[in-house]
């Protein structure tokens, strides 16, 4: 391990089940690699179906007590956990930055962002109101109460190793659910540290359990949860392909599902937009996390009349981005997560060039004295993008902004919506009538209007169409972990 933390005890490599850190039942581990170099820097538990089932048993047995705690007890636990996350923010950011590759400044931002969900749901825990139904007949009293759904399995991706798992665990625990979790195989250490802090905050044994596994074992671990009727909900963030697989498998025991899946976000710059604001918005939304974000604009539509001005300003900004290792304070774009990710970016760019795109900046891997490793890709702007290109239909998940020209509003809305995905969409316009018209027509769960930074713990995050269903954050976020019970009292 090459990492020095103020709290080395936050580096955990075993599973946490029923309040105990323990190796996988086969005592096996798998390597976690530094994305910059591809070199192994830690070994974590390579779990099996048996480990997953042991975690389920612990969560199931802890459920009755946890759901019967007062909301104040659950809220106070979340507040203590929140404080511990903030107290250890620098260690968490360094750990995340090492295993995921995002620049330190962004990793610090993600710790604060993830922590904000814990704080938010500490408050929301206190507001799980039900309803009293006004009576239409005498002699009856009818109520609706909300109850925790039960054991929740949380499965998360590598691109936001802390925020994705925090925004699932916090509402689940607030609602009174217990949790079994599996972080992405590339980035388990941040999640394990987060669980260590939950333990320190005084969470009862069995309420929160985490197991890690390599990609080869993931079907065994998640499969054990899918077939177990004690697991009542799967909350998943990741690719649409895996989301569909989970939906099919979860049908056997009719589990609740929240699916936060892939996107293919359009970003539209109308002729009446503030061009500087649009460039700024694209920089924020496209190049954060090296473009490895589900709400990243994947297709940038620019009106003919402002295309050249927008492209010039954008290229100046993109070419000036600092690419380098995540632990250098000046780095703005770190390495991509792994070789597979860089190969996909290369494939999309090559395919775009074959279909008539031209490179305005970037367009290659970079390896030099600063960005010294095989997984760095230059921030890229492509001109003359069109819908024959692969990148128009599939997330590139890298620092590539393809510019499409358009001529009129109707045509661009049709193009923007012409995708099976519907997570986020953005547009820039200063015409108030157009703003309402276009917002109404966008087929996405989230719309950024003259704004590139759209995520917040106070707002509902989630998609439509094949980007999934369910919402995280906001007052709606708790509903995903609760179900209604109708009580009808007669003979009054
Ligand atoms: P992925 O679907 O490959 O993996 C996500 C999680 O699912 C990981 O924990 C992985 O181990 C697990 N998994 C993989 N195969 C599985 C299987 N057969 N059975 C059960 N679990 C399995 O996705 P990824 O590459 O880690 O993440 C990138 C994807 O996630 C992108 O498509 C991105 O858009 C999406 N994403 C969505 C959101 C959102 O909120 N909508 C947020 C971040 C990322």
C-alpha cells in the first residue's frame, strides 16, 4: 500500500458482516489497481455466494429491531456518521482519488456531496408521515402508515465510489431498512472506509453489511441476493445492461427495484443562448470526473448561427485543461478507470473520424512526464458529429465533446429525444417561451436549463425510459425505501 492516511485504520480490505470484519469464506482476495498505472496496490476480499448469504442473514435478523427504533434514534445515528465523514474527509478523498483516479479537488467535492445525503436523510428520517383518510361512512377510522421495505441490497458503480453508496445507504437506514452492499470491483476501498465510519458512529451489528468481489464472482454474490426472498429491494446504479438483468432476476421474488442506469445526455445551445454561460456549463457537466459521469453530455447540439463562436471558445477552454495524476493539486483530468474504458473512447473517436468528424483538440491518448501511465486520454472536442457515429448512440464515458450542428428547434428536440435513454438533458436559451416549451418536450428525468451543475441532495435524481426508475435524494428519495400500509379500524 503506497497511501499514507491520518487514519490508516480506515484502509479496510475484508468484508463487514454482522458487525465484524472478516475475510471471504474461501479466504481469497483480488487485486485493486491504481488506474493511472494499472498497478496493483491493495488486495480485498473476493467473496462468494456464501458470504453474501451470511450478510443477508445478519441484515434480516437486525431488521426488526432497527425498524422499531424511533426515527430520532435513526436520525441521530446518521448525524454522527455524517460528522465522522466530514472529520475524515481528507483521508476519504485521498483513498478515492487513488483507487478511482479523479483529481483530489473533485474527490474532496465528492466526499462533501456524498455526506450531504447522509445529513439530508438524517432530517428526512423525522418526516416519514402517513395520512388519515377522511371518513365517508360512520364507525370507521382509516389510516395510511409508511413502513420500511426490509433488507435492501445496494450495488454501486466505480465512477462515484462514495456518493453512490452514501445516497443509497442513507435513505435506506433512515427509513428503517437494513442493508447488504456491494461496491464496484474497481473501487471497493472508499466504500469499506465509509462502512468503518458507520460502525464507529454506533450502528448496531447487522444493520449495514458490505461484501466485495471481483468481476468474476459478481454474479455469485448478487445472484445470492437476487434469489433470496429475504432481500426485499435491490437498489442499483450502473449500466443499463446489468440493470435489465437485475430486473429480470428480481422478478422471481418480486423485489422492489430502484435502477439508476446509463444516459446519453443531449446538451443544446440555441441561437439566443448566452454563449459564455453555455461553454461554462459544458465544461462543468462534460469534463467532471474525466467525462465518466452518467449525466455527462454525450451529444452537444449547437445552432448553426453560433456554432463557430461556441466551438472556438470551447476549444480554448478544453485545450487548457491540466491532465495528470489525481494527487497533483493542479490536475483537472485524471486517468480513465482502466484499459477497457480507454479502448472504448478510442473506438468512438476512430469511428467518428471515419464518419466525417474532425478533431478540434485532443483525440489521442497522452503519455508524458506528468501524465505518465497508459490510461490518460486528452480532453477532446470533435466537430461535424452526426448520427451515423457510434458516439451518438452510446455513452462514450470519457472526456470527448462531439459538436452536432442544427438549424431549428423542432429538429433538435427530435434528435435529442431519439435515444432509448432519458437521464439528464441540458439546454441554453434566453427566450423564456422557448425555455418552457423545450423543458416540456425533453424526455429526461433531469433537465438543466442554462445550468450544467444539476445534482443536489435536495433534488430528485433519476431517469426515464431505459435510464431506469426510482429517485434518489430529495423528499421523494425516502419513498423508494418505504411501502404503504393501509389500516382500517371498524366498529367504532
Ligand atoms: P456496471 O453495470 O458494469 O457495474 C455496476 C455494478 O454492477 C458494479 O458493482 C458491478 O460489480 C455490478 N455488476 C456487474 N455485472 C453484474 C452482474 N452480471 N450481476 C450483478 N451485478 C453486476 O457499470 P459500471 O461500468 O460500473 O458503471 C458505469 C455505468 O453506470 C454507466 O453506464 C453509467 O452511466 C452508469 N451510472 C449511472 C448513474 C446513475 O445515477 N444513473 C450513476 C453513475 C453511473
